[in-house]
C-alpha cells in the first residue's frame, strides 16, 4: 500500500453489510492509506442467546470457541482473516492505562479458547506495528479509534466508560499517539463508535455534577448524561480538529436488536472497535 500523499482526509464512516455482518468503516481511509477502522453491530455471528450473535468478548460467559469464530468472521468481513492470531485485546477495567503494543505483543489475548491473557488492566491500546489488529469490546461505553497518518503511521483504540471519560482518556491517548507518531494532535483522525446516548443514559446528580465540573460542553439534560459529547470535548481539548472527528451517532440502549447494551440486559455480549495498520 502506497502511503498517503499528504493531502488532508476528512474521516467518514459508512455503514456496510458484508457476509451477514453490519460494520461501520472508513472506506476512503483504507483506499488512501491501507488503514482499516471498523465498529461492529451484534448480528452475523455464531454465539447463542444471550450473547447472540457476534459477541467478541471472552469475559462475559460465552463459549470461547464461539468468540474465536466471531473474531475470525469480523476479520474476514474486513478482508483480514489472516491476522486472527495477531489480534491484540485488553482486560478492560474502566481505568486510564494506555498500552503501546510492540511487535512481540502481537496475539496478546487473540484466542479466547487458548486462554492467552490480554493486556492487563488496560483501556486504550496504541500501536505502530503493521498487520496487528487492535480490538476492544463494548456494551454502552464509548468506542474511540484514533489514526495518525503523518510521519510514523499509528492507530489507537480506546474504551471510554464514564470513569475513563472523567480521566480524559480519549484526549490523553490522542496526545500520546501524536507524540509517538511525531505529528500534531491536529493531524489525527478520530472515530467515535456506537454507545449509549444522552437520550437513554440516566445517572445520579453527583455524577452529573462531576461531569459539569470537568467539561464545558452541554453533557446532557435532566438526569441524563451525554458521554459522547464529553468524549468529543476531550478530543478537541487535546487538539484534535472537530472536522477530523466522525461519529456513528447511534444509541446502543435504544437499538438492542443491533447492539449489545449492558443497560438493556446485564448478561449480554460485546460488539467491537477494531483498527489495523497498513492493510490493503
């Protein structure tokens, strides 16, 4: 794949159906840079209820073999099935730790059935390593993918729950990614995946007060909280251009037939955010 020619690329997510899966991906980014970014819906997999059907998480009680098969299906739909054993995952704990996946980390947590441990207590992963899919899982929390195209191409995937959002995890990851890549945060592309929206995410007043103290944007109405707006502000405050942020804009709790939602059903699966560097 030929590196991009330095022209500015506005991020754009398209909803596509492929091999029974529904994905959101940036087709133009792949064509220009060979970088794959994708968010999945819950259909098209092999898991049985309550994890039906494209559950990508190994920690929720699903059959590990089904999880492995679902991850392969996701990669296959993206034309990347050959990298199933190089997938990197994390033990997501609603924290603020950012891991940098090195070449030796390829395959960390890749196979649920093999019991290979993921990165411990990590909620964001960055990498410069080609052909190494970064995969994180969600059921209402905010998925974020970051892409550095200039200097050293790199990608990052972030799991932003309310705790990580208060810790400004998305913005901190953007700053670190830009520093590692040798570019400015204003050069980054950012993608915000499906998550529980301000229409549905009810929280208590003490938590809303903490968000009001941390963010200047309107972060919800009444008893509801808009995590996506807070994540967006975290990114722009870190220097990511608003025009370089693209979002799916769909609420997971509002659409339980399309997405896994912990608020809708505590025992459930997880959809994913995936990024792969330098794929044609």
